[in-house]
């Protein structure tokens, strides 16, 4: 009996995570990509190759959109995302989300794998190899952590909420986060920055955090986490309150109860 798309993604995420964790205490090569804020290791590349090869073995006709591959692709990311919105099956992969955590040997890096069908997210998997936590969701079938259903938190009111953000590699986007952080930080119970957008989104889906926002992200950072939140009963939009699409870069994911409060802060910034 053939495995489902979700089963295959879970198995591959676990295999990649096991490989990544085994390299944690080795001497790996680290390089800068767009800036000193944006790093990649040979392990990121090895993880992406492993995931790409396994997916192509299982689904040879499916397309692939990976973080590391995209930086070397001749076609622009915007064009590739536009094509992905039309393709029957596109796997969207971040081989290590939270590379800076990995480089510093800090837990909190993840493997993120999503499947989109004509632009609609249908499968999302986020694996945390340090905690052996497997978050996964399938369109219309709910969200799960290690086999148990998860739901977003019921907390209402920003003052009772623990929210999270990250710090983009793009200087302008980083400044935008700082601008929004001043206001949101003063209104919320506290703010966390854990170093992995995928991890933040999975935590919102599981009710561990109440919201996550960040600017300048890409589809591979957030696609799997978006589906997790949606299937866990939460809400995801861009920073202007518009519905999520694969091209969304400025994201807000929440438990629904505080979404409008967050958008009210972020919308005037104009991103």
C-alpha cells in the first residue's frame, strides 16, 4: 500500500532531522548569503538534497521549491511562486529553519516541509529534532503534535498574550520589526524570539504562543506553519489583514482572538 503525501513528508522530515542533529557537534562549514545576518551551512545544503531526492523518488512528477536551491535558481522567486500557484503539486521546503540556532548549537531549529496544490496548502510538517516533536497537518483533517490533536489557545486580549517575532536578514525589514515591536511589546504580556519562524508558527498552532508576526519571510519559512495554524483553528494573514498566499512575506498568525489587535498596530506601518 502506498503512503500518503503526509506520511511521506513526515518520514522525510524525521530522516532529515536525524541527520541534522547528528551533525550538531561536528565542524561544519558556515557561509554568509545575502549579509552577515543571513547564514547557511553545508548541513542546510545536505538536508535540502536529502529531502529533494526522497521527494523525487516518491513523486517524480512533483515540483520542488527549496530555500537553498532558490538562491541559485536562474528564474526569479516571484516567477517561481506565480508558477507554483498554478502547478498541481509543489513541495515547499526549508531544510533547516533557524540556521543561526543550529550554528550556535542552540535548540530550536526545525525542518519544514509543505505541499501546495495549485497554490492551496494541503500538507504541512514541521519537525524539531532536538525535542523529537513532529507537528503536522493535512487540509481539512486537523493539526497534530506527535499524534495528538492540537488547537490554538483561547486567550483573548493582547495584554494576556505571549506573542513572538523574528529578526529578518533584510535591514529594512528588520527595522520594521523593531518599529512594530515597540508597540506590540508594550501591549502584550511578553514577547519571545526563538529563532525559527516555523517553530513560532507551530507553537501558535499548539497554543504555546498566542501569535507570531514577522516581515520579509519567504514561502519556505512559513508555508507548513500556516497550514498548522489554520487547521488548529487559528488565523493567518499578511500584515495588512489580507488572506495568506504563497507570495505573502509579511505574516501574522494568531489564535484569532488577538488578530485584529495585531493588525491595528501593523497596518499603519504600510508593509
